[in-house]
C-alpha cells in the first residue's frame, strides 16, 4: 500500500481512482465492509482503491474537549488498511486550514485534481467541508459536475446494532472485549515498549511485562483478562498466551495511573526494551483490593489457570 501524506506527493499514474473518506478509527467491521465494497468496485472498473483519512480525529481540532480517545494509533490504522488490501491511503493533516475548506474546495482539490476520482463510496450520514456543510446531496451534485459517481454503503449491523467506533469504546470501557472483538473483527490490542515497573509481579511469582504509558491502542476497563502477547521485536514475532492486568492495583494502593501488565504463561522471558503487542480476548474478572498478599497470590493463580484453559481452546 502506498501512503501519501501530502496532496502534492500523489504519485503520477495513481488515478483514476475509487475512493472512500473517513476517520477509520480502529478499522472495524463497518469500515471493512466499506473497504470490501471499495475494492470490489475498483477492480471491476479498473480503478485504484484509495482511502482518504486524517492524521487525527477532526474533533481534536474542532472540539477538543469532546474528542474521544483513539481506538488505534495512526500507524496501527495504516497497517490495518494495508491488511485490507487498499492500494493507497492519503493521510490529510487536519488543521484549521483544512477545516475551513468549503465542500467545493474539498472536492476540487482532493478528489478531482489530486486523485482523478471516478467513484466515491460513503455512508448515508456523510458530512464534509467547513462546519459539516456538505451532505450526501452536495457530494452527488459535485459528482455530476466533475464526473464521478457516488455510491452509498449501508450500515453494518453487529449484535443487532450499528458497528461504530463509539460503540466499541463503550464496550471496551465496560470490559466487554468479546463483544468489542465481534465489532472490530479482531481482538482489541495495544502496542508498546516493555518498560521497568515496580517488579512486584516477579516478587509474587508472576512476572509481568509492563507496557509504557505511551502505548498505542485503547485499553479496556480495569480488570484481569486472558489474551496474547506478541513479541514484535523478536524474529518470527512469537506469540505467547498471557494473563493481563489493567488498572492501578488497589491491593497496594501505590499506583497512581492505569497500567497494563501482561504475565506470559509458563515462560520466563526478558522483554525489557522490546516492543510487544497485547491482544485482549476474554475478561476474567474486575479489579479487586485484597486483604493482604496471600489472597492476592491465590487469586492470581486462579487467573492464570483460567487464562490457560480459555486460550488452549482458541
């Protein structure tokens, strides 16, 4: 996949193109339905399949106080779009200048001049241009003027409701990683460098890989989970079953920020400095403050046993 971060960097010969436009946060099941349709239509018409997206959530500029956390980093999003088979992704820097473009400027500068667009796929609620003044009807009228067709992609329903990034965030906040997995089409995951922690897990007999607070991806709500750790820094990217803690460890009451720690089952690995990816597949329990170290160690043993059983079935 070609990644284009400036309109003047679009390679000659990329167009004509079929495009879709959006934030694509998390590249969830709804997004993938759009991408599948995009690529089907592009191949049938001899066009390049192109995604137009942004380097940040537009709300980070327009209404920062109401901007939600991202499900995935920009790099993760690009990797997921590449996995989907997209030919090229244009990443627009969303700033006040771009936010002030009229719908006509957006279409003429991006769709017409830069990408030689012949087909645009969007949802029925698509809005674009300054203050969201451009609607589906606006896009269709501009398409008639500039020679491109507009196709509306129907909503994708999962578990009886529309697949959306906001719904996935709510599920993750509640710790429902199983339902979030169904909407994402993959287990929710985070990626970060392993950094030194308090080493308390090792003292208790369950050493953990502590993810840096700058981790990519959105952590689920506080609790203990079963999942997988992939060592992306090692040859072959080995994958290990893991029990994963998310929270502030209330038994000790000395951790001030939410931490993600993964205990790799039945292995003693030195992962410091490695970049790892942690995927959450099952919620085991909520976060509990135990009356002393003994009950905590007993519960950790039960957590590991349950995680081992669940992951052996995967």
